[in-house]
């Protein structure tokens, strides 16, 4: 309306000027023809039509918003374009740095890494003769070749970089060839050692299965008992001395101490002395044959030992040269190639820094300008739209109060003006129909009640869907744990048989070699590991044990008391005091007593292990009501440092543990047994320090 009135006032001078122009034209020249007068009148009419069209054009809300958004977009595009030009220069400098200089520097560092890795692999092979070390050496060589070629490709025409890259090639080739020679010599040495071991086994077999039966059998009956005892004593001494030769050879191979080599030579002389003693005795023909066979095999074995010692000395000499070549390569890579690579990173880094600083300055100027422009346009649009909308809201509130005489004052020709006119027409129709305020209030109450019922239905449906999702997740977890339990139980069952065999072999070894110097420590280590594996297998079998269905109502205080008594020895050993605050007369729960006792024993043991000396482990019980159901909660608290926040969600996962020597199955087994009893277990930390493991079971309804 306001726009329309404004447009009418602007057209009035044009209309008033038309007759004036006609009269002046007639007064000045009466002889002008009618054609000229028609031309002037036609021009004036065209101008009047254009003005009327401009007056009738609607400047809508959509057009206003489009113009405002267009201005913001244009300013944004201009700003982004300017920023893009700056970022392009940054990108160019960064590509130069990222695609050329940094990869060249990285290739130089990788070459050094592969040289160290190859050297470690060769030395590891010399120590263990593990074929995997040799395979790793080949892989490291392939990586070095790749990074060396990559470095030469990246340095391009750089004279110094190309010169250094080519200089390292021959040195590395010599280094790699010497490593291959060392591993070949080590392989030959291992083959000789294998033959030596077979020869020692052959000598033992001749003594144990050929000579001793002959000496103890009927064929020696023609000789007196003194001769028989001398022969048996000489055979046992011979077997022991041969074993000593092998032992000192192994010791020398492991430590390269000269005294071990001297002891091996002394044992060789003792073996030959024992052979001479046997040959000097009156022996049957067959025994003399086997004595000569032992002497022949021993002579060949000592010759092989000599070759092994020669190879060992050669390996030591070349290993020293190998180490010197590695150090030379390190010096070339560290002091020259990597230094040059670092220097060449300076120029592109400075260029990237300058381009980045320029781009940041542009952003610091343009972004505030863009924000101020957008804010100004937005405020203008809000001002244009807000007043009509507020008037419409006030009118709506007045109608809601029952004032049907209220009308809006409409100005403008946009959509909001149309909405105001439609509102006024609607109020007029409402007033003409004489709708009562009481009826409106009744309809409003009914609508409110309907909305409340719909909200309640939606809430109930959402709760049902959440419960369904939770039950599905629980079912999937139960199925997964069942399959995992069956799997680990089968694996544990299959592993226990070999462990029993290993334990039996350890018993036999201890019976035969336990008295020898140095054997007790190794046998004790092996036995401790077998015991540890047996414990792990027991945990795996317990984890895979199927759920029990035989649950009976019983009070929990007896179970807790048994668990506390079972852990009393461990607590005393670690200097931890236990306090049982579970009262008598608590309501019974459904349980399988043995399995539930295991739950509290595991929880108490964990609490004792995590409590410091002088600490206290407390067990308490209380009733908890949740979801209209009564639960019995028993909490085990320790006085340790608590569980790390990132570990709280994982402590019930199988095989997850932070305790040294633990299997990671204890809490998983506890959780499974608790869930089999229809209960739940949670873990948390006390504010003053320490961990709280809370186990809850549903109380049996009486």
C-alpha cells in the first residue's frame, strides 16, 4: 500500500506536464502540423506506461533475500579468488618441497635405515643361523636398492647429490657381498656342526647299544670280573669325555673364550687316552672292531671340528671388516648425504613460509571484510522481514485471546503483505461465523490431550525399540562368546596332551642330567614355563566350560566366606589385610555354589595383587532396586592405584591384561559366570583411589 502510494505521487508531475507541453507547442508555432503534435503525445504516453509498469512491479521477499544472498556470494567469491591465488603459490612451494626435496631427504634416511637393518640381519644370522634372517637381509637389500634409485632420480641434475648417490653404490655392493659371504660361511659351519653332532650320536649309540651289551653279556663270561669292570669303567669314561668335547665345542661357539677351546683339546686327549686304555685290554674281536670304529669316527669328528674352528676365525675376521664397512657407509650417509639433503630443504621451506605468510595476511583482511558484509546484509534483511512477522505474531496472539476485532495494518506489495491481507480476511470470516471463545478453548484442550497421548505412544515405542536393540546386541554377544568358548576349550584340550609329554620329558631329563653343572637352571626355567602353560590351559578350559543349568537358591554370605578363606594365604604373603562386611541373613539368590565361589576368588585375587603392602581389600553387600526389581550387590574394593580410564571398557575382554604374568581370562570368566547366574558385573574407580568391582544378582522372590 505504501509502495503503491509512493509510486502514484512520482507520476503526478508527468501527467501535469503533458497539457503544458501541448499548450506551449501550440503557442509557439501554430503552423506546426498535426504529425509533430502526435509524435510528442506518443513519447509522453510511452513514458507514462513505463512509469506505471515500474509502479506495478512487486519487490518480493524472495527477491530481497536473493539479492542479499547474491551480494554475499559475490563478495565471498571475490575473497575466495584472492585467497586462492595466495594458496596456489603456497601449494607450488609445498609441492616442490613435498614431491622433490622431502622425498630425497626421506630416501637418504631410508638408505641408512636399510643399511642398519641389513647389518643387523647378517649379524643375527651369524648368531642364530635362522633362515628367516637371511630372507630379511634380501628384503632389506631390495629396499635399499629401491631407495637408492629413488634418491638418484630425485636429485636429478644436482651435481653434488648425484656424485654422492653414485659414490655410495660401490661401497654398498662390497658391503652386501661381504654379508652374503659371511652368511654362506655360517651356513657351511652349521652343516659341519650338524655332521659333528651326528658323529657324537653315532659314538654314543656304539657305546650304549654295541659295546655295553657285549661287555655285560654272555660273550664276556670267559673273562674275569676285574676285566669286565675295567672295560665298563673305561667305556663310561670314554662316553663322558666325548660328551665333554661336544659341550666345550658348543660353549666355545657361544662365547669364543680361548679357555673353552683349551678344555676341548684337553678332553680330546682324554678321549684318546681312554681309547688307548681300551685297546690295551684283552678284548674279544667284535669289541675291538667297535673300538676301532669309535676311533675312526672320533678322528673324523675332530677333523671336522678343526674346520669349524678355522671357519669360525674367518667369520670373526670378516665380521670385523663387515662392521667397518657399515660404519663407513654410516659416515657417508650421516655426514654428507643427509647433511646435503637437510640443506636443500631450506630454500623450498623458506619459499613455502613466505607464500604462507602472504596468504595468511590476505585471509586476515578478507575474512573480516566478508563477515562484516554478510552481517550487514543479514541485519538489513532481518529488519525488512522482522517487522511484518512481528505484527502478524501480535495479531495471532490477539485472535488467540478472542479479540476478533483486531486487524493488521498492511503496507508493501510482497508476500508478507499478501499474508497480512489473507489474515485480515480470515479474521473477518471468523468474526462473521461467531465462533465462541469457549468452543476454541475446548478444542485446544482436546488437541493438547491428543498431542500428549501421541507423545506417550512415541516414547513407549522408542523405549521398546531401544530394548529390542539391546537384546539383539546381547544375543549376538552371547552367541559369539559361546563359539569362542568352545573354540578355546578345544584348543586347550589339544594343547594339554603335548604339555604332559613335555613335562614327562623334563622329568626324564632331570633324572638323568639334573646333577650336572648348569642343568638345574635350564630345567627349572622349562618347568616354570610348563606350569605357566598348564595354568593358561586351565583358564582356557574354564572359559570354554558350558553354562550350568543347575541353579538353586542359597545365601551368598557362605560363598563369600569360602572365597575369603581361600585367598587368606595369598593376602598374608603379600601383606594385605582383608575385611568381610557381608552380613548374615541376606536374601537368597539362584546360584551354583562352586562356580560362584570361583567368581569371588578371582575378584579377591585381583584386588590383592593390585593392592600395596599394608593395604586393605574389602567385601561388602547391599540391596539395590532397579526397574521395579530387587538386586543383591556385592562389591570388592582394593586400595591400589585404580584402573586407567582407557582400560575400563576393555577389562572384561578375553586375553586383555595389564598384570605381568596374567592370562587376561580371569575377568572374562567372572563375567561369563555372573551372566550365567542372571547377574551383571561393573568396574569403576573410587574417588580416593582404588578399584571397585561390583557384582549384582537378582534376589529370589519369596
